[in-house]
C-alpha cells in the first residue's frame, strides 16, 4: 500500500528555489518509489538538528531529502532537503596514475 506524503514548507521552497527542473523531477520520481516501500528504498539518519528521533533519507540528484514515517497514519513527512556535501575523490582516482 502506498502511503500519503506531506511536504514541509521549507521543502517546497528548497525545491522551487534551489533545484533545477531535472532535480525537481528526480525528487518526485524518488518520492514515488519511497511511497511504495519507505524503509526498503531509504537509509537511516540521525540528525539532532532536525529531530531527536531516527529519520530516513533518500537521494535525488545532488541532494538529500530527510523524512519521517508514521505507520499509524500511513504518512511520510518530508521535513528537510539539503545539498549533499561534495564527494572527496579517492587518492589517485582520475589523475591518470
């Protein structure tokens, strides 16, 4: 069963003002996948700045969307989106050695 989705107003603003059209499309595609099986298609995250409880996240483009799952109400609430930190390249990767 697919769960309902609630987006925090910060999330809507992030998508509108900080994401390209391609990233917005990637967000909604990933969200549809998350709705079918939130735990299976996401990873755990603990971020006390967002919540004192364990949350889940999924990636879309170069961003993360952090959400909570309320099984009693069959609702996921996307509470924050943020840019992923740049990936550090492994030593020797891509330098021709």
